[in-house]
C-alpha cells in the first residue's frame, strides 16, 4: 500500500512541476540578419559610401575593357592586310594590356571586398548592440538569428531595423 501511495505522490508532484514550467513561458525573438543588412539606413549608407569610393575605378576599368575589345576587333579586321611582324606586335600589345587590366580588376575586387567587409562589420556590430538592448529591455530569454523556420509572432527584425534607423 505504501508503494502505491509513493507512486501517486510522485505522479502528483510531476504534474505540479510540469504545470509550473508551462506557466513560465519562454520569450523568444528572431532577427533576419540579411534583412537588417539590406534594409537598415546604416547598411544603405554603407553601400552608398562604397559606390562613391569604388564607382569611378569601376567605370575606368570598364572603359579600359571597351578600348581593349575595340583594339582586338580592329586587329582582327586589319589582320589580313598587316605584315606578320605588325600583327605580332599588336597582338602582344593587346595581350599585355589585357593582363594589366585583369590585374587591376583583381586588385579592385579585393579592395572592394575588404572595404565591404569593414563596412558590414560596423553595421553588424551596431545591430548586435541594438539586439542586446532589445533583449535586456524587453526581457527576452532567447533571440535567434537566421533560423530555418520561425513564426512571424517572434520576428523582431522590423523592431531592430527601426531601432538602428533611430540611432544617429
């Protein structure tokens, strides 16, 4: 009889413990980092800064590429009338200019990537501070970034973007 009483008491205590845990709900939030990096004013400002900084170089590279293509087409058109030596000289010249252009493009791409990473790191750092502030002030138990599935009920991305945009 005492074993039955112990079992009933244990079951009752488990029911009480389970209902206590259920009564204390977790407050969970979700932030779409990609949207923050795409839609916040800070991210848009960083993109505009990069375009201003690297746009002229990109245009110059495209102009050089157009001139090189025109020179290659002219060589191809003029090839039947040129001497072997002249054809070889022009071909080498175009090849050297092409290698130089490819090198300049790689350097431009590397510089752009490095600066983009720097700018994005600054935006991410500020966004993380905003997320931490929201976490503390609204008493969240957990805030996730980049989840596979989430309910719109827990999505605080707009709140984060609005808080970032409100900063000076």
